[in-house]
C-alpha cells in the first residue's frame, strides 16, 4: 500500500524544462487518476529510498536525510575530521565549503558543474549523495565542485593530517564477518572488507559498520581470463565491476565484444593498458540499454594500446551493473581476416544483428537459441508471454511502467512513455529516450537533438553563430558539419564507423556530445571531426570554418536545468508553500497595522467600516545585494 504526500499548495511550481513551440501528442493515453504527489512505499523511510539502499556501501542522496538516519553509515555523518594521508585522499569529514567560501556541489549532482567524479567511477573515493570535500583523483588535497556556475572547482581548507585516527574512534570493534561466498569473483570487494573497523556509535550491527576509512584498505582486484570466440556467463552486483582479460594474438586483425543482458543493464568498459578499467580510467565505453556491441580493428591506432598496432597484446574488459544486479553473457570474437570469404561470422545467426535482440520487434532469424530467442521479442509478438509489452524493448520491464519511478529504458512511445513516471504535470514527451530532465541540462544529448525537442534547447549549439576568437578554434561552437574534403562528420557521441576517445565524458568542456559539428577538443591545429563515411579512406579530417574574430557576440548561457526529484523537490515545494504562507501573514499584519493607525486618526467608523480618506502604509521589500563572485577556478 502506498502513502501519498500531498502537495499543500494551490499553485504549481515549475521545475521542468518545457518547449513552448513544440506540440507533441503522446501515442498512448498515459494520464490517469493517480496522484502526481510523491509516493512513498510502506517500509521506505523517504521518497525512493529503498531500505536495501541504507548502509549498502554507497551514499545515496535520497537516503541522506534524517528520516533515513543519513543513509546509515554511507554518507559519513559523525566521522569527524581526522585523516592520515598527506593528500587527504582518506579524508571523510564534513567540510563542504571551499577555501574561497563557495558552497560545494553534491557529488551525485550534475548542475551547475557536469563531471564524472561519481561513486560509480571512483568507488573508493568517498563520493556519493553529499557535498563534503574529497580527493578521489590524486589532487594535492581535498576539493569539490562549486555551486557557483562561474567557478568550476576549488580546494577546501581542512585540518592537518594526523599520525593515527585510532584515538578519534573506538578501536575495539570485532572484525566484520568474512565476505559471503556468493560474492566471490565479482571483481569488486564487498562493503565489509573495504575499510578498517572503527566503532562509529551507530545503532547497527558490527557488520554494517565497516566503512571508516583511516586509512583506506582495499582488497586486490581480480581479473578472470577468457578465451576468444567463447561465450561465457557472468553476474555482477549493483554499482560494482567484474573484470576479464583476453589475449589477442598478432594474427587477429579485428575484435568484437558482445554483452547480452539476461537481467539488469550491464555496461562495457575496455582498455588495452589498464588491467582494471572503470569509469575513471577506461579507454572505450559502451553503455546502451540492452545489448552492448563494440568493435575495433588494427587499422585504428588505439588497437593494442601502448604495445602498438602490430603487436600481440592483452585486452582488458569490465562489466558494470549500473542500476541493479545484472547477469549477462559475454563473447569476444577475434577475426584474423575480416574480408576473407571464409572468415567466421560474428553474428549469432545469419541475418540477425546482435543489437536487434530485445528491441521490441520480432525478427524470425533471431528466434533461435544461439540468439537467445530474440530476447523474448517473438514470444511477445505472438502473445505467448505476459512478461512484455508489444513493441516495447525487453530492457523495460512491464511492471516498471507506471510504478511512480522514472525508468529511462521505458521512456519511449512504445512503452507508453513510462506513463507519467518521468513527467511533471503539464509536460509532454518530445522524442524517444529524451527525458525532460535532459533538456537544457548543459550536455548535448543525441536523443534530444531533434526538432521536436527544440534541438535540446541550447545544449546542441543550434542557436550559436560561427564566430570564434582563438587561433586554433578551440572555442568554436558553430554548426559546420562537413570536412574540408566534403565528407559528412560523425557524431561525437557515436562509436561507429570510427571508434575514438574524443567524447563529452573525456573532454567535458570542449563542446562535444550528441551532434556532428566540427570541434577542436585536443589542441589540434584547427577544428576537425571524425568522418562518417567508412569507405572514405579517412578516419578524420579538418574543417573549413573561416577565420577567427575579435568581436564575437556569444549566446546567453543556458537556463538552469530542472531541480532533482525526491527530497530536493519536496524541499522546493515546501519552500513555495512557506513563501505563500509568509505572504498571507504579511498581508494580515499590514491590514492590522493599517487598522490600528486608522483607529488612532479616527479613520474607521463605529461599525468597523473603512473611511476612504485613510490610506494604508505600503511595505517596501528591497533586494539583497549579492556578494562579489569569487575568481573562477581551474577546470577539473
């Protein structure tokens, strides 16, 4: 049974991004009689805070509230300021203001600073749903992103390191129990063996209290060897990695990696030089919903990494369970001569592409055991299975649709736009996979870069001019999308036909993303792009963009994105209610004051009526003058 938290205001608070000139009628009548208030399941301590999230080893923003005891021990409440490492990498204190006096942005948030310093990428960095200073990436000391749009990040002022922190926390705890055998081989240490044991005086059993980091103690990662052209099965827990390695002989000219999900949504990370690729150090990433497919040949200079394109080498893979426990099948194909007539097929069956499995459309060529029976598409199409919605990809479970939780995999017309789970009152969808929260959020999303979504508002540079100032064109944000040889450019977010590392994740401030406009993210001579024509004989080429100018008029900055859901949204609504209440009280006070003054001057009749000759006193509210902004910080 669900409880409804009613919104105690008589007006709506606009938090979403809307496109006024775009009209889009959904294909399904997903509006129903359910409340648009925030639903809290029985047994949950806060909006979207599942009891399983509390003290699970990750600070969850929705659980970092008093009602959930600040996510148990995960958000470091009560740890104190003691640390031992000179660079503060083990600092888990509560300082959340920079040395310049700016408030820190929560690590789990992406506004106003977009970044990749998140728990999934730096699982041992003490990050997550809080805004305390940390040093996850080898800086000289703890730092944070700031909430000032003009200052990306700054260091923090924290106490000096100590020789030991044992005196700050009781050290008489018993050791946590051994890791369950069922977790072995996952490639990621469990929460019970990640940290030293100090008593944090929380009302939880000892095995839930192994999160003190003075200093950090990690179990060694484990990488499992696999063979080329051999399908294996694996599993991985939520927000953790499992690692694999495969030997690539010198005779292999091309490799193709395929990951087929059975449960969950596993993502693929690849590197030739890092034995344990994660979100912090990967070379290649494939993070689609559904099947992951990644291909690379020796013609690419990144093949075999530092060993060189002509050498034998080892390829390292990792699978991440991003949002939930995942099971999967994995195969790495090694093709010695891709163009040969007798070259082995890298398809699961003739006429069946891996990426078509589970896409919501039945392909009879895929409805065989080797292709996982099209991941259920044909059974759904023939009404043999109730565990699907016709036309909706299998990555969107039917029970997710309309469950009051926004599921990105379900936000498409064929899945009824996840009903109203991803939409606020008055919002309408504009394109498959383009969430309202993605519009105008500072990153160009390929799914939103369409006319019906107003080209992701300002994120994809469609309103920009061709003017730029730097000689190398690093600040060029125009719309030229062909090379000087006339070839069309490949979108920076795509990895086909050209596989590359020039992505928005690796170069977050270079104007990349889900578009194909020429850019210069890496200090080339001038803007360039990857070539979209695989038969052109060119991997990339320069673009003809004109000459730089000293008189550029830049477009205004994008509007702030919608506020986050959950506790932050409730705070915003409560704040609006309080403002309304304050206005009412202010009005009553002013009327009372006016009445008292009128009575003194005889302006009210004996019957309490108002004499038009008596005027009330106005209340002037002066705006607060903001403090001067601090000098912008360096980019992180």
